[in-house]
C-alpha cells in the first residue's frame, strides 16, 4: 500500500504538480528560525525545484499553456518571496529590539549595582572599588580603555587617578595604564559636551598627551567632563576606535556612567575634606596642655583630649566617654555627693540654654599631702552649631 501511495492522483498533485503546498511549511520554518538569510536560501531552493519541474514538463493541476505556466509560476514565487521576506524581516527586527532591550536592562543593572556599591562605602575604601568597577564597566561596554581623572583644588591630578586597560591573554603584557592628558583636559569645562581627541590632530604643545596615547596604543579617546555642585570635579576618559566612539549608544552609556561617577567623586571629596578637618581638629585638641571636652547642644560629648581625662580623674570630676550625655553623667555623680560635678552641671546648663555667656569655676582638691587648685571654664561654641 505504501508503494501505491505516490500513484494516487491527489497525493501526486500535491507533491508533484503543486509542490508549493508541501514547501510552504519549510519556508515558514526558515523565516522564523533563520530570518532573512534562511528565507532567501529556502526560496532559492523552491525556485530551483519549480524551475526543474517546468523544464521537464510537469504542469500545475489546471492545464495551462507553457507561457502562461511560466508567468503563473513567476507570480506565485514572487508573492511567496515578498510575503516570506517581509515576515522574516519583521521577526529579525523584533529579535533585534529584544536583544537591545536585554542589553539595556543589563546595563541598567550594572549602573544600579555601581550606585549601591558606593552608597555606604567609606571614602578611604573607594579607591580600590573604583578600579574594580571601571574594569567591569569597560568590559561590558567593550572599549579599549576607561579612566577617571580628578580635579583637586582646581588642579587636574596627573596621571589618571583610576585607569583600566583591556588585556589580551594571547598577547604580550600591556604597559601600565598611566593616562596623562594635561593639554586635553585643559580644553574642557563643566558646561562642555564630550570632547573627541585624536592623537594625530594634537598640536605641538600637546607632546605629553600624544606620548601618553601612543604609549597605550590609543588613537582616539572621548573625554566626558564630570560636573559637581561646585563645578568641574573630574573627567571620564574612554579609549576606543573612532567609529565606536561616534556611536550614540556608547555616548549615552558613558554619559550615564559619568552621572553616577560624579555623585561618587563628589561624596568622596566631601568625606575626605571632612576627615581631614576632623583630623586637624583632633590634632589641635590633643596638643593642648589644658583639658578640653566638647559637647553639642544636647550635652552629648563630641570630643575630648587625653589631658581632660587625666585631669578629670585628678580633680575628682567625671570621666565621660564620647557619645554619652555629659549632663546625665554629671547629675549621676552629683547625686552621689560630688559637689564639683553638681557645679559643672549647673554651669553647663546655663551656657547651653544661653542664660550665661561664660562661666568660670574655681575648685580645690586634696591629692595626698598637697592641695591642688583648678579652674573650670564653660564657654559656648561659636558658629551655626550649638554646644560648649
């Protein structure tokens, strides 16, 4: 029975006289699976099969003259080709859009991770973290080099504070990534858009810039200014082929990275400045020969020097730890019969509430065979913050 199946008129008409009915599923599969290229190749095979049938005299179901048969077959193949190619093009565009959307979502996740990583990171640990994140971002964007230059007190740091260079395992070791562009960065400002720098176009006075680019085998870099609330705080420099740097997608991604890095660098600069200021104040406080304790408007101890701790024990006053309430400690000592603690508590309360601008207390203490005289001064803090 299987041998007689091809001889049946209906089956013979489908497979021999009207092959398009059988070929259509394969063309559809090629359009969905392989896109335009697969559709074109499949339509070529279909055309070759149908042409062979026409040459060997195989006619369609309805008997037509030879010229009409060729015209009908040509129109049929043209309609099928246009329809299938349109379908495959639409599918390719949808796949491309999905790939671009997926790539964009991965990039947004990378930026979100960058922001989260530095949200609670202390400034003294940001240096290593920035180097690590530059490597991740540069690898994701598939560029040759990614560096961050920093402005400190209006002066550009040299060379780049943070620099990443893509390496190739199969090539010789790359030179150290020390990017130095003094002439190039002098041409930008916080209000400028990204600036494209070509090594071959650099003037004679930009010898350092040209030498740095040649040393890193970079022909073109894109400099993105990083602006903070008080002006220019640095620049993000990307090295790649010029045709890559001209792409709007890469420029948009670098602009977003620059926005995140601006916030990170600005917070780092503020914390470094605050830490330097605190270290300076602490050093000055510790160098004083007099004992000093500083409290805020709520009598919480902000700082004290070692001399205060030593003299407080010798004078019979309160030895208090930073972060604790000085008034509470004085009240507790006063309730135990410490008269000096009670007097200091009253004086501190008067100064903090503004009742007295300044109070000086005199005190004597017996330490062994000698009597010691003490002067305790309570003065308000100057400036926007209250305290004493």
